[in-house]
C-alpha cells in the first residue's frame, strides 16, 4: 500500500507499507482523500517541530472516507465523509478527566508522534471521526486547522469591542482570525509579509494591519490604533521565539497573551513587563471535540467560507518534489492541499 514517509528532516520517501487489518471494536478503517499541509508539517520537514519524531508518515489535517467499522461503532458508518480529530488521548490522566484531552499527558498526535494519513488507508479510533453529508473532502481537511484557531480564540476570550492583535497571518493566524471576527472584537493583524496582510484586508475586511519591520514602528502604529491602550488580547501564531518574546509589549494592562505557535528556542522577557500590567499568559494546544462539530456546522451554513483558504494543490505523486517550495513565503502559500485519492 502506498505511503509517503519523512525519514528525517528534508528527506521524504515514497514507501510501500502493509495493508491495515480489519478494524477492531471501536475502530474504523478509512481512506485518505485530502490532506492539508500545516505549520507542524513544515516544522517536521525542517527539523524545527519539537513534538515531531522520525521516521514518520505525516498527515493530521485529513478528509477521509469510512471504508469499514468495527463492533460498537455508532457515530459513523461506511461511506461517511469525515474530518479527523488527530489527538489520540489516554482518557485517564488529569487533563483528560477534566475534559481537556487536547493536552493529554500521554498525547499522541497522528502524523506527528505516530504515523498519520499520508497513505492510502489507515485505522483510527472511530470516536475521532466527525462526519458531514454536505462538506467536501477538501473542506473536511481544513477543519483541524480551523480548530486550532477556534481553541486559541477561546483561550484569549475576546469580548465585543475589545482590541485584539493577531501576530502571524499564516494558516493558524488566519484560523484564529476566523473566530475572533465572530466575537465582534476590533482586529489588528501583524505580519512581515505584505501580501499576507493584503489577503487579510481583502478577504476578511480586517480594519487594521501592521507590517513588522523590526524598527519599533509597529508599536507606534498599535498605540495609535488602540488610542494608547494596547490590546486586550494578543495571540502569537508565529512560532518564532523573538516574536513571542516581543509580544508582551503589545498587551494592555490586565490583558492576555496567547501562545499558539510553538518554538524549540527560549522565550524570554524582563519580569516587570509581565507583572506591572498584571498580564495573563496562556498556552493554546490543539482543539476540543466540540470545536470540530462547531466548525463543521459553521462551514455548512456558510458562516465560514473555506474557498479563499486553499491557494495551492498538489497530488500524492508530485508532493515530494513540490513540498520544499511551500516552505518559502514568496511562494504565496496560505494553505496547500494534497490530493491523495
């Protein structure tokens, strides 16, 4: 059976792997139709993702078809189109008992810590499948990325009228933007790449954008935008340690800073910049099952339009040759989709 495996950073290989067995109780056998490429995949490819292990079949943003189900499976049936919730939690540790399986102490994310969906077929826990009779496989492959942004927005909990800053206009920043706009907050997006800021203005009508130049001018613009208050919520979606360290400068007194991007480098800041404004710093990891259900409904009813998201497509047969280009900002990639089947 065909699969693509990342043997080590920057070394993809097309491989043949064993066909999966029939599903056990509680499992489903699924066929991968579409896979989204996200920052985690790029980080794994570049050797910069701390949770990634090698060799690994990537693929956690997936639109799949149910081929067979095991005993005791009632939430999906053969033929269903599904999005995959890729977070394999234990169900027993402290966060799992609290309903926060997204940050399970023993968490395995498929395509990151264990093999994922860049293959023809694979077995998965059926409770991790979220079906839709209306969405395409491509739309279903985008649900997980949107889930990251949904959860990040909820962690910051902006209110109507708040000034909110999103740093980084890549897929995770845009996913956070999707849900922040539903709160009625006033949004500013900052990025180094002007074309991404233009995308935010034209596609989402974002009222304020700031191009980061590293000369301190961004703070002057932000103070002007917020009438000197700075931001009630700042979400850093860059995964860059310098950006994450600088982000504290932009938070209003009593405001919150959410880190949704991940870095292997040290994030540092002088303590008074946190203490003086009584700032809250929060991590945001993965998403919750309820986020998947909510997002599917929002796409189905047209509240979220996924059409502008997909800027590049590639096939299973060409992705190895094209993947490197997607890692370069000048390629203009917002979201690339692999057509697997």
